[in-house]
């Protein structure tokens, strides 16, 4: 019996790691293999030491340099499988994702990058800027993009620093507040049909109705079949495209559907939201998908791809004789090959048919209810505890009933 250790590189989160660990502990043998989880400690390391992990799920290195350096070591020297690729983190700044998708012909709204309001603290900046930084007319750029527009950090996340701008005066005020961050100005798509957030874990994607105007606990709406089959497949194709292109395997994407047309607006999230209090109804799906992909990568010894093969995508994207639909179909073929979709599905059918039953049992257990109560108490103020405990019990109960009927 071969044991494979799945390492969890964590920050402050406790809800999803506890759920993931509980499901893995209940899996049992998988075709002569077993999985075990371990939370990773950040410590000095010998560059020649041999790690014990088969797979590492990274939720920390997008902002913390020490674990990022460790991830680079274990991928370059030891072939540990990583979710996500530490060498394309810079592309998780949004800017690179926009550029790649634009070249590939995806309908990204018009977007400009503007310099930071506050210059970097570097003594060389001022003489360099005096010689080479061209003056620019912020209001002229705003008029070109059109109002309303969104100003958002080129490397942002979790909606920090994002603002809707409705006039030149607002643009100037928001820019003055932006500090040292470079910002994108992007055409706002308003009066849209639906805002979609699609969470991708390996070869699986769940597209969810997302309402950014609501508080975080209520943004994911429990609605099914809200996209036409064609739109749903298009959004999955774009999600899988960007993940395969950048070698990301745990990422969430945002798309606005307006007048029946899909416009991607955010396709780079190094640490996508999988909190119980956010996903609620969809939380069990996310955890089981994460278990399935981790098991597949560990047991089959899936090869960690450090390098990108962007040219294979650009060869299709640069073709002027192909329609958008034809290009998207080619991208989907490339992405499905990267994620080994057929082999993955066969692996799950043969080796993990019992996982859904395990999840049904655990997510309706007192152990999970204890986790839910603890999470609510650590997230919301005391006077809201009773309300939100019952709120989330209701949503997870609805999931349990629906999954039992499936």
C-alpha cells in the first residue's frame, strides 16, 4: 500500500481545511494507495532535502515569500504537484490575464493601465521619470474608456481598491486615493443579465450566480440552470482556458453576461474564496472536487508542468480565418488535454464512486455542524450568531436534500 501525503499550506482559514481533512480521512484505500493530509509549517530548509509531499495545496505563497521560495524548490527539484504554479504568480496580477485573453480573442472589456499616483520609493525614480515618463491626461483616458467605468488595482483581489467611477471628477478623486498601486480603468458593463463567478478545481468548474451588490455571505445565490447550455459551456471553456494557459488549478473567474454575450472581467485569483460562510450550498461540491483532484494527481503521479505552452494557444488565437467560436473550441481541446479530462473522469468513476456518499454522511453529521457553528462564531458578531447558524444550516440542508435526490 503506497501512502501519499497532501500538504496544506495555509494562512488563517480553518473551515475548508477541516472539511477537506475529514473527507480525506474517510476515503480509505484507492487502488492500492492511501491519502493522508498534513498542515505545513514554514521553517528554514536545506535546498537538497527531500519533501514527503505528493501534492501541496497552496493558499499562502501568493503573499508570503518564504513558502513561495519553498514551493519553487520542491517543484524544480522534487516534482511535487502544486496547486497553483508558483512561477506564474506574477500573472495572477490580473493584468497578464487580461493581455493573454485579449490576444486570444476573448471579449475582455476595454481596459487601460495607468501609472501609480504615488511613485515608488526609489532614488532613481525622479531622474528617470523626468527623462522618460510621458505626461498624460487622465480625464482624456477616462473619456476614451467611457463612463461609468471601474478603477481597480492591476494586482488586486477580494475587491480591495475597486471603485465604480461615474464622472471625471470621481475619476480624479479615486486616482488621488490610489497611492502606490497601478490601476486599470475598465469599461463598466451595467444592466447586465447575470454576474457569474466560476470556481475551477482541476478539471471541474462550478458556475454560480454571484451578486456583488450584496454582503459576502449572500453573494452566491442558489440558482440552477440560469445559463443557457451554450453560455454555460462557453464560460467553462474560458475558465479552463485561462487555467490551462497559466497552469492554475485552483482559481475563480468572474464573467458578466450582457445581452446574452459573455464578457470576462476577472480571471486571476491566486487564493480563490472557498469559505464556508461564502459558498454555503456550494461548499460540499468544492471540498469533494478538491479531494478528487488531489487524489487523482497523487495516485496517478500527474506531472507538474512548470513551463507554459502559450505558443500553442497563440497559434490559434492569431488566426484571422477562424471565428470566435472556432478558436474557443480549439482552446477547449488544448485545455482538456492539459487537465486530462477523460482520464480524470474515468479515474473518479473507478476509484472514487463512494466519495459522494462519504460527503453526504459527513456534511449532515454533528461533526460538521460543530464546524459550522464554530465558523459562524468566529466570523460574525455575537448578536448575529443564532441567526447565521440557522441560515447556514438551512442552506446546507438544502444541499443535502438535493444531493440525496441526484
